[in-house]
C-alpha cells in the first residue's frame, strides 16, 4: 500500500510539474497519463492559413479531412496536418471555432470556444485520459477532455463545450460538395513532414497504446462507429452495419427522430433531424466511444452483458 501511494505521489508530482492546476478535478488524477510529448510539444495552430481548393495539390481525393460548413463558407482540415497539431483555433463566418482531433481515438470534433461570452484558445497538454487527448485553455490552464466535452481539472472543472456539426470524410467528396471550400495550408510555421502518417501502423492494428478502462466485445476495438448523444442518451452506429443498408437509417434517440446517412464509398456518415438540420455526431474508434459512453446502445447489436 505504501508503494502504491508513493507511486501515486510521484505521478501527481510529474503532472504538477507540467504546469497545470489539479486542486479541483472531476476525474481520477491517477488515470491521467503522459502521451509522450510535453506541454505544447504537439503545437496547436493559433493563426492558421488557408488556400483555395485549386491550390491544395498536396491532397489526394482519398485523403481524409474534417469538413465544416457555416453560412456561405466551408473549410477543410486535412487529417495529414491534424495528426501533427491536433488543435486548430480558427474563425468561420466571423465566429470563433475550435477544431480538435485525437489520432489515438480517431475523433475529430468541433466546438464553440466562447464560454459565458468569453473567447478561449486551446493548446495540447501532452496528457491523455482514457487514451483521448486532454486539451488545455490558455486563459486558466484547465484541462479539457475532448470526447467528454468538458473541463476535468482547474478552475473551469465541469464547464461544458458545445459540440458543433462537422463531417469526417474524404477530400474528394468534400470538394465535390463544396467546390469553393478553403483548405488548411501546410504553411503552418512549423517544420513537419505532412506527407507522412505517423499513426498508419497504429490504425492497422487492433492494439491500443494506452489503457481505457472500459472494454466491450460487441465490436472490435478499432471498428469505426458514428456516435450520437441526444437528451443524455447515446447510440453508436457501426459502419459495418450501415454499409449493409442501401437506404438511410431512421431511428429515435431520446425524444428525437433522426436520420443517419452513410456513403460507403467515402466512409462518410452524418445525422440529421426531421427538419433536415445536421445534428452533431462523432466518428470514432469503438474503444474510444465506449470508454466515455459505457451505457451506449449499438445499432444492430444485442445489448451489452457488462
């Protein structure tokens, strides 16, 4: 027991050394792990540059991008760049936007970074919780869980981020739907090999690099799912199941009727409500979705026996 306590103290001392405040927290501190890089060792982009689609020759049609459209504007954030930066602090249609990507979980999520009327900017802490990136805000240095969508340490503990609709798709499909889109430029101010995918072997392996706690055998750990949360209820739509259906999927979660659209050619899924408006959803590896939503239902699968 003394050895365990001593180990915990050493771990906490290491976390405190990284400059974050843990006096207030909503998750077990001993479950926060170092991902390897130090604070800002993975540099978030604070002043991103963009090019028109016609100048994005560094992208191939099959390359993956996160696509976000608002009003008359559309932007694409290539995964080959996000692998090296994970966070982009941006603006679209004069509105601040926070683009986040966790290569270990496969999760690309967009948030509104304006909280109680104040704009926050974010960086990469170098820390993980359940294998998911922990962001930190520059204003209070609170840590934020991406998939949990809230601050988990520091003064802002418990504060939620608003998830915005965004699509994880191929460059070819995105530019065909949004020919006037802007594209995040490789001119980031940092020297990185954006032609190389540092997570290619990880994506091909069922193995995880970090513990997540929750395990569920209904799907393989790195099976792709589209996760949806409505009225506190969650459901995962496996791409394998969606691929068996030639039409759309109409379903209900909580009090809402939704329609799930899936394009097998580009492995793109999205969700709309009955009025045709996009509902925020998350494309993720199964292990990542279940780690944060242990009570989730799974479309086309029997209930969990856990």
